[in-house]
């Protein structure tokens, strides 16, 4: 397996909630699967999209992510979100859950707020 960049793999992650907070939408990951240094880690983190709107189908949480896409001025991402992730400009994120439900969030910037330290899960190389 090739050496992956420091990134969040959406497919193996779980979201505990999506909340609106002061014009921002906060995507709360209870388990973000992090690729770092050829290893898999679990970390709680929040993805914060500012000046955001949300289109979503009714989803109950926690929910496991099956796929996702993110478009920013840094480029398009599919399933792997390179870290660090902190950029201004148009943001569009699509998250698909294993239930088949889809959430689309659009906003003016995105950044990651780490809630816990990463916990080692496995070697991925």
C-alpha cells in the first residue's frame, strides 16, 4: 500500500452529530479515521464550516460514513481529506452515510478543531 498523506479517511469514520452554531455548521466526529505516518489512528475532532448552509435527509446519529467529497480552493478531495485542513473560500462538502442518507454543507471556510489526542489503531503499510 502506498504511503498515504496525513489525512482523515471519511469511509472509516463515524459522526456523532451535525450542529448549527452561530452561523457555522459543526460536524462532530466521534471517530475520525486518521492516516498518519503509515498508521491508522482514531481521533475525536470537529470540522467547522463557517457561514454555512445545510441540505440533508433526516439522519439519526451516531452514523457511520460510507463516502464523502470536499471541494475547497485547495482542490477537490474524495474520501481522504488532507490535514492540516484550514482554508477560506467557497466550501462544499458532501457526506454519504451507510444508511444511504446524504448531507451537503456549503460555506465560506473550513477548519479542523481537534477534541482528543489520536489513539493508535493499526499499521496500514
